[in-house]
C-alpha cells in the first residue's frame, strides 16, 4: 500500500509529518511522496520513524519522543532521546567528553562542535573539524613525557625555536643603467643585534647594492640603511626602522669554542627562509691564508654544517642559542667557514664609536704662538691669548652657528674644562650632549650653549 500525501501538501513540513505519522507507516517507501523540507535544518537531517523520509532533526536540548506516536520529533546524529516519566524527552549527546576543534576551541562534546561547524558552513566559513578527544592543549603527547626520546634529544629544535625570530632574510636590488628599473640581484641572511633594528650581516652581501630590503620572520619587510662596513673582515651593520622592539641574538665567545661542539646554522639559502642545518665545529682556528685568502689575517671557525648560497650573513650558534660566528664561506659540502663572534664584537664596538661621533661642525685650528702673531697682524682687535681652539669659519645652520659661535672666536673652555687645542674640543664633545662654551671674542669672554649633532659614519 502506498500512502497518499496530497491532502497535506499545503501544510507546513512539521504538520505534514505529524499527520502522516498519525495514519501510520506505509507498506512501501515512496520517497517521491515525502514532504518538502525547509531550506535549512539547524540540527541537520535524519530519517523519520518509518525510516523512509528525511526530516529535520531535533538538536541538542530540543524536544524529542515521549508521546508514543510515530510523529514524535527525532534526534539528530550522535544524539539520543532522554525521556523521563513518560513525557516528551530532550535530545542529549551520546558522547560526553570534551573535544578540540580545528579552530583551536574546546567544545563540551562532539555534538556542539558539529553544530558550530554547520553554522559556519551556512555563513560560508570554513567548517570546524574534529582534531582530538579532550580539550585543546590538554592532549598528552610523547614530548610531554620527560622519559621520551623527543623530550630528551630535541635540543636542536629548542635552539631553533629560540633564535629563529631574530634571523632575517635580506634581498638586494640594483638599478639598471638604462631603464633605471630596480632588479633583485642577490639575497643573503642576517641577525638582529639590537632592539632598535641593527642587523649584522656579511659585507659582501650588501656591497655595491642600490637598495637593501630586510624581511623578518613575521613577514614584515623594511628598507635597510647601511650603517657601517668592514670589507677586510667581511662584516657589515645595517639598520631598519621597525615600529616595535625586535628580538635580539646575543654574542657568545668564540674563544671558548671547542672542536666537536654542536652548532646550528640558520639562514635563507636560495631564498628559502629559515632553513636550518646542524653540524659540529671541525676546528676553531683555520687561517685565512690556508684558504687562499692572501690578504686575510682572520682565523675562521670551520664547521661541517651545510652552508649554501644565501646563507651568507646568517648566524652560527651554539646550543645555548648564542652567536659564535657569521656563516660566510663554503668550500665544498661539509666544509664551511664562519667569522668568529669575537671579531663581530670588536667590529660592533668600533662601529659604535664611529656612529656615536658628534661635532659642532666648524673648522678649528689649535692655537700656537706663531698663529697668534699672524692673527694679531691681520686683525688689530684680536685678543692677547696664547692657547685655545681658533674658529676659522662658521657654517650656516650648523650647531656652531646656532649656538652663536663667530669667525675668529677662540674657544678657551667647554663645560669648565680648559681647551688648549682643537683635539681638546673633540674630546669634550664626546662627553656631553649640551656644551657650555666659553670663547674669547676681542678682549671679552662670551658664554655660549652649543648642542652637537650626530654624524653618520
């Protein structure tokens, strides 16, 4: 017998279903006669009590069964109808343990996860997938077990996790002669040595390049300015202007290295960023002349860590995550060389001195008896003085001009320190940011305030 649904065609879906069940299940299932479902079933679909037509399922916490009629609501997949006292029941999840979803959220049970996933797909968002039983971040893995091999021997991964945020990828550009178009011509690596964006790399990486671009591990890119270069040592210092403080790598002491120590090299060979290789220190002092570098007095660190094109300028670190060298030279597979960190430390100290130079930007002459006599001959009102720093000229818009220095002044003291020569002026400038300058002008002394300016190296 085939049940005819036409009398219920104008009824809502729920009403159609209830009326149909009141009549009873058909002897043969004819799906073409099944009632039309709403556009969306919040808890998904399931088969009716006759196991024939699809119906909208009841979700967790919604009513189900209880009346004993075939038209009672049916719970969705993974749910069961909990009935108490013969009244209408409530759909509850069969599984009670929490689960972790692909969105990183912990759910009370798998049913809640499926409900959220269904809602996300309806909004054309990625579905939420089941990842593991138990709350997110609570799953027990072998690495949590202090006795597991992963926990005991993954020291290389620990080092990489520590240093990787401070390693940068460097892209070098050159402007074409005729078209003036910028073209990427090379790449290299480097590492951050100060929170304000100073980065160490190889001199040969940045030499003769029109533009230097630095990319951080986060993906942020910045144009870099070359601050200092030592071509003989093959070390360079570049700087970027990042809006936040950057993670820094500390320099270890290469003089403490021992042959056989584990080392980790990280860089961007062939522009493949954050590539990690490991090895040991083969020797701590391999002379540059042994490598055919006739003008080199450098003792390189030799390692069997694999270094390729693009690794130049990247750090070679010990297991404490300290930089003990700059990867700079590959002879063949398994024979690579790094500039020792002690040499880097020396370069940075000297570079700091050069970068921290300040001047009042005016040409000076040390005062001497012969100069005093000549000046007295040329300028009748020149003061009777035998020592000091003679101001030959004052250039407009310089600290000297702004502070009130004038041509033919003689500087006799700065911040209470007696000035006898032009060298004394340079020494005094390095010590203070604001200078109280006493000058002899004619037969009178003038007290001026001069603020020196920094000079780029």
